[in-house]
């Protein structure tokens, strides 16, 4: 069981995304880079990213140069999203996540983002 937002978690999430038929379908012909910033985590602020290109998804800690958009939330919101207790759209509409960058690209890839959230909620994670 990986600790939430650890390097091991990023590796497990990457594998789960690339093995999931629903996510595979959603990422066909998509080129998208999302930078995530989680504030107030137990070990401080965490930066990680999701890169989807050429039919492959990668999640890793760190910065993604030239990300299409950034998503910022506090740790509790990230946990709730990860567990599937909070819907991405509801989090956005209530101001729990802040999104910057190319909003048109985010809207065009809403199906992929929903599949991303669904796959994440199925991971065995230590919080």
C-alpha cells in the first residue's frame, strides 16, 4: 500500500492508468499535461503532474515544463478527490480546487479527467 502522493503512489497510479480500459479509451489521441500543487500536506506542499501523450500516461512528483494547466488544492481536498468522496466538478464549482492555464483544453478533456479521478479512487492508498 503506497503512501498518498509518494513516489511509490505515483508509480502505482501510472501503472493503474495505463492498464485501465476506460482510461485507455479516454486518452486516445490526447496530448495533455496537468501540473498539480497540493498545499498543506503532512510533509509540506507537493508538486506532481499527469502527462498524457502518445497513448501513455505518466504521473510523477515534480514540475512539468509547459503544462497545459495547473490544479491547486489543499491536502484534505486532494484526499477527498482521491477517495472518490468529492467530485472534480463540484470541487471546482465550490472553489476547493483552483485551475489555471488553458481552460479550453481542460473542458475538451473532461472525460479523461473524470476517468483519471475514477482510477485514482480505486487505488489502495495509505493516507
